[in-house]
C-alpha cells in the first residue's frame, strides 16, 4: 500500500513517515522545505533502513500533484503540510489562508481525479476555541477560533465535510492534535523551529542548553492547580502511531470521522519545567510574566473515542517526552 505524505519532512510528518516505513507501507513525500530541512530525508532512511520517494515541491502546485499521482498509485494521503505559527498567522493572514486552504483544495481535487479517496488530515484542538467543558470530547462545539491559523483548520474541516457529502467514496479522518512534543528516541528527528520558539517545549530545551537565558512563564494567576496554563502534551511518536490506526480505519470505512489525539492528562507549565529538570538533571531558570494574549487556562482531551474506535491510546509518559525532547536538541548541537 502506497501513502502520500504531504509535509513529511516536518516535525510530525517525519515521525509518521518512520512509522509507515517501519510497518511495511511504501511512502511518497512532498515537502517544499518551508519549515524543514533536506537532511531529514537521510535521518528517516537511517532510522528505518528503508527508502522512499521525495518531491521537493509545493502542495499548492496542481501540476506537481498531477505528476505525483501519475507516477504513483496512491492508496491514501496523510496531509501534514501547512503553516502553523499562531502569531505569524495574525500578522500574515493571507499567507496562512492561501497556503493551508489552497494546498488542501488542490490535494483533494487531484485525489478525486485519480480515484484516491482516503485522507488523514492534521487538525488541531484549537478548533474547539475556549472549550466550555473539560475534558474536551469530539462532541464539543467547534469554531470559536481566535486566530487565522486556527480558523484555517476549522475552515478545512468544513470543506472536507462538504467533500465527503458530495462524494460518498471520499473518506476523511480528522485528527485533532493536542500539544505534540518529544522526538524520536534515536535523536535523529524532532522539532526544529527557526528563530526564537513560540511554543513551550522548544523554549524550555533552549533554556536548558543555555542558548536562551530564561523561560518566561505567561501568567501564574489562571484558575488551575498552580496558576499556570494546563495543556495535554502528547509524545510525537504516540501521535504518529495514531495516524497508522486512523489509516487502517480509513481503508475499511466511508465518511468523515473526528478524533482527539491527546493523552487525557493535563500538565501545567510548572509541571513541565519541574519534570524536565528532574529527568534531565538540568536547571531551567524561569520568571513569571504577564499572560499571553489569547491564551486559555486549560485544555485537555477526552481521548476515549480514539481508543474505542481506533484501538489507539498514548503510551509514552511525561518523562519520555522530557527525555526525548532534550536528547534531540543535544544531538543536533553535538554537545
Ligand atoms: P511542521 O512545520 O514541522 O511541518 C509541516 C511541513 O509542511 C514542513 O516540513 C513544511 O516545510 C511543509 N509545508 C508547509 N506548507 C507546504 C506546502 N504548501 N507544500 C509543501 N510542503 C509544505 O509542522 P508540524 O508540527 O509537523 O505540523 C504538521 C501539521 O499538524 C500541520 O498541518 C499543523 O498545523 C498541524 N498541527 C500541529 C500541531 C503542533 O503543535 N505541532 C498541533 C496541531 C496541529
Ligand atoms: N508558555 C509559557 N512560556 C512560553 C511559551 C508558552 O508560559 O514561552 C505557556 C503558554 O502560556 C501555555 C503553555 O505554555 O499555557 C503551552 O503553550 P504553547 O504555545 O506551547 O501551546 P498552546 O498555547 O498552543 O497550547
């Protein structure tokens, strides 16, 4: 079975490619290297001992998609390609709407033209906005997004629903990720944001290596056990495994399905800092600053639907996430 993976050199996509190759799938990757590096190709080959096809192209390019679907019989697509920086999306909404929506529209168009009807889509817990109840189930209301990035995910979910209505063969697994962190245990692939990181985990690791002086914790007066924000952090390898389970279900189903991919456990910012220090025996200096505009107090999943219907649940714990995130950054820097 041959799977097209868009954005397959990025943080989550590269881990999914490893899982696919390890499980006997053939893989074709398209990535324009907007937020990734060509050396990930070799890292994936080194980890798996397997080869795959790579196209350094843009998913928005209909001609390139036509070429890929002509050169390969694609059975299913995992669509990771997209821009994901919340702050940047506020400054550059056109760029975000254009890339995230057009890539998805063009991809679906070419899939249907080439009789490929199985799509796994990277959505996000951000579609729930500030959820009224916790833990968040798939039944919770969606649409209260607070930035263009989140709105692209919500809009794409609507578009995909309409496509499945118009074409009953078209099957979509909408996977709503919570907070992916960690890295492959080899330390060869992981998250490498350019510039100063916006997200918590990449920031913590850079403070730990001394590249950044101090972590700023955005508020300690939230209605949470220690006052700092609570999130559902999930190991990226568990997340990647969830994609394979969703793929199996997509192959044998029709329609559109929604799944939360999270652990179901919320950790605060201070929980993360303390766990990181304990597991890695390093200090993470921090200071408490103002709340970050747009942040919510708590967000964690009820992942039971994915367990019931896909037979998937997260297996790695917070200590694995802390150890593997740090291991990856140390390997990158060759300490
Ligand atoms: P990433 O930026 O590491 O990976 C995305 C990859 O897609 C990059 O390699 C980039 O070069 C590529 N890409 C972007 N636009 C492209 C285009 N038009 N054509 C070809 N390649 C393109 O991001 P990630 O963390 O791996 O996220 C993967 C997906 O999951 C994204 O859609 C993201 O929005 C979604 N998601 C991520 C998170 C998270 O916290 N990381 C949470 C929820 C959802
Ligand atoms: N956070 C923080 N300092 C940082 C980055 C993030 O205190 O430098 C907090 C943030 O306020 C939130 C949590 O860490 O409570 C997770 O933030 P992240 O940006 O990683 O994920 P998201 O907010 O998108 O869930």
